[in-house]
C-alpha cells in the first residue's frame, strides 16, 4: 500500500537538481541550452506537451466514472484525480524555465492578448489546476472529517459526517461534469498553439487537436494505471483486476485512434507531393527516423500487447507496458519539434525564380570563433544542463504524488 | 501613414553594406543580424549556381517584412509585439517575457532572441572592453514603450524596426541610406504619390510568401535582366 513512499527521496533529489541548474540558467541566459534562433523551442516545450497530455487523461478517467457509470473504475477515481493534479502542476512549472524573462510573468495578467493561443492555454491550464485540486480535495473531505485532519476544511467542523459526505459526493459530481470538457480543452488548446501556425507545415493540420486528445487519453490512463498498481501492489491486484483490465483497454483503444490520425496525417502530407510537404516527410523518415521509430514502434507494441488478455492479467506486464508507452509518447512530443523547425519554412525566393531545397539562412544568435553565424537548419540536441533543468516537472509530480499518497487514503475500500 | 519599403533586385549587387550598417547602427550583439543578404540556391553568398546549363545568380535581402497580418503580433501573449500608427511592427523590450512564440510563428526567420547578456556576449566574442557601437540613446514610442536600446536586455526577442529611432525623425532607415546601389526605396504606402507607392503600382512588385496572406509592407522588384 505504501510502496510509493520510496519514491519520495528521488523526487526530492530531482527537484533540487533541477532548481539548482535552473538558477544557473537564470544567471547565464538560455544560451546554456541547445536552442538557438533557428530552433527556438525544444525539450522544455516538448515536456510541457507531455505533461499536459497525461494530465488531461487523469480527469477524463475520473469523470467518465460519473458520467458514463463505469462502476469498475470507481475505486480509482481518487488516484486519477491526483495524477491529473500532479501532472498539470508539472506541466505548468516547466513553462517557467523556458521563459527568457520569467520575472515578467505577471504581464500575462496585466496585458493579455486574447488572440494568442498561449493566453487561451494559460486560462484553461489555470482552470484545470483549480478543478483537479477541487476534485482531489472533495474526495478526501469525508476521510478528513472522520479522522479529524486535513487542510482548508475548517468549514466542515460544524457539519455531521453524513452532511460532509453528501456535500462531497454532490460537488465531486459537479466538478467531474465540468472537468471533462476542460480536460479535453486543455489538450485541444495546447495543440492549437502549434496547429495555428501556417509557417510550420508539420503542425499546420486540423488533425493535431484530436490526435493530442487520443494521446492524452492513452498516456493519462496509463499513468493512473501505474499509480494504482504501485498502491495496490501485486497482493491486491486480483481484487481490482476488473478495473485494471478496463484501464488497459482504454489505453489500447486510444492508441488505435491515435495511429489512425497519424496515418491520415502522413498520407495527406505525402499524397499531393508539394516540395515543402515532402521535405517534412524526408526529415521524419530519414534524418529523424530513429526517434520516429521509437515513437511508432513502442506505442504500437503496447497497443497490441494491451489488446491481448495475457498482458492485462499480469501487474508486471502492465507496468512495463506503461513505461514503454511513456517513452514512446515522450519521443512523440520531441518529434513535434524536429521536423517543424528543420523543414524549409524559409525557402524564400521570388515567384518564377524558385530554388529547391534551399533554406534562407538565419542568424544563430550566438558567436563562437570558427563556427558559422548563419544556419539553414539547426541540429538541436538538448544540453546536459537543459536535461537537468527538465527534471523539474518530474521531481514535482513525484513529490506531490508520494506526499499525498503517503498522507491520505487514495484507495478507499469497496462498499 | 503606412511606412513601406521597395527593394529593386536589378540594382542589388549583394555587397551587404546594408547588413553591416544595420548591425552597427542598431547595436546588434554578436551572432544577431536583423538584416541578411544571400544568394538564393547557392551554398555560399556571391557564388553563382548552375541552372539549365547556365550560371545564374541574384541576391535577396531579407529583414522584417513588416506584415499587415503579422503572425508574430497575433501570437504574442502579452502584446509586447505591436503595430504602431505608422505601420511599423515593433517589440517592447520592457514587456516581452521571452516565450519565443513569435519566432515560431514568423515565416521569414527575422526574429532573434537574446540568449545571453549582450555585454557578456561582446566580451566573449573578443570585443575591446568598453567598445560600444550604434545609436547610443534609448528610444521610446509616444506612449513611452521602449522600442530601442543599445543595451539589449537578456531574454527578450528583437528584430528590425525600420530604424524607428531614425524614421521617427523623418529620416529613412539606415539600410536605405547606406545602399551604394540605391536599390532600396522607403516611404508612405498610403500616399499614392510617394515613390514606393508608384513603384508598387507601376512595376511588377512581389512579396515573399504571398501565399501565407501575411501581407508584408516590404516589396521586391524582381530582376528583369538576364541573371548571369
């Protein structure tokens, strides 16, 4: 039951390492990352998209229990809400080191530009953070009342246990009903940050938002599955076998939808045969083929594996499957960036004087003796320091989950 | 008033005088170039490329296209990038939060980020200590927004401003003033009698990436003579 406690120390270490390296980055500037002018978003934004994904999935699971009466999943609603809350906090926090001037972040409130998809995302991510917090809070309220502890619950002191339980149940339901559309929105809007940009052929497609949702359901459900597995342990796996079976099926089904969207996207890019579309595909299938292989093969394997009953009956297999899936989804998020920045958006030439496969060079943004100042494309690789800073959301999510699971009961007895 | 520029590619000799003048006058830190001139299709500038059995070469200067439908302005979450009453797309150095969404959105690759402190960058590049260059004063718009400073803050995005510090005084941008071949024209596109309006109207003026609908205020007169 308390296996997750062991993860508290690693979580703390990750958090400290990332905070220290972030401090160094604040002092030196983003020059310490692998990003430059031709490749202006990298690991941080990919990690943001990754965490938004698993965050959306969490509340989709707990809301479905209420909305679609998925009784089997009921024991896991607390875990799902917690996983959603921890993930959305993680997503929000990794944006901070990506900002060149995090000290001016208040400008988002003082001078919001409502035409910017980034502002839309700020709004929905904030709303989602509040909703997931409420969802966890409301579900824990009855326990806190009974045990006489908890926080922000002074107002329940004068109420009876029954009253608290009925208030919690009523409001949990309401939060779940509002939460489901918001869960879908955070992913839609995060996808829109990318999909609105006609300057980046790899993103400029209406299939991006639905595909983000499919990946979110798959990876978010997988995280709920992993946390639940670690809490129940092998001993009690049998008691919740039905719930685990359903979660694995949801993951596999969402992956199938995801692969359908991927296939449509690739087909439409390829069929017309325009030079810019083909240049993007060449990046995907040649230059970045190894990473793309990880993105496709691992989730494809997990999908097939989870569709077979054998995998779903063994806790060890489920755990491994989920970790393979996370690796694949993370590769998927990284692959958002590479073909988008290194295609030829700057095949600038005049009508009638086109030249093929030529990239109008961009000033890199830093000077180093002997290295070129202008580049047609930038071979982005995150630096070690960037990877260290990127541990921030992982550390935070781990800490939130272990602290909460260690302090309160997230697996209520079946009634 | 809608300030715009016309570049006559028949006249451009690819000398990059505008690039260097722009860099100096606008105090651009090492590794930052608001204005670029390249030979399309060629690996190296000023090297002709073989096309249809003949040598071909033309030069294409590119700096901010000053789009009317500017994606950089639309994506900016805090309104740091804005279009002023004279049609110039500017960046408020004091409001920018450094999210770099505008760099993602720009189809022309003209936006540049201050990845490190400009002074430190100059030191690292080996500039003589205390050596400063460029227009030495801060420049603010009518509402007091900082749109030019020789001391670039770390972590903000910058780009060509049509030399806001000069155009506010009625002078043309430095690239126009410096061009030895007189290939650049500058003026009010709203005034039908201005030279730029006349050129756009009477010659075959083209814009880069017209298909994206960004409506740049920088026009190009394509080369008419043989490109040899």
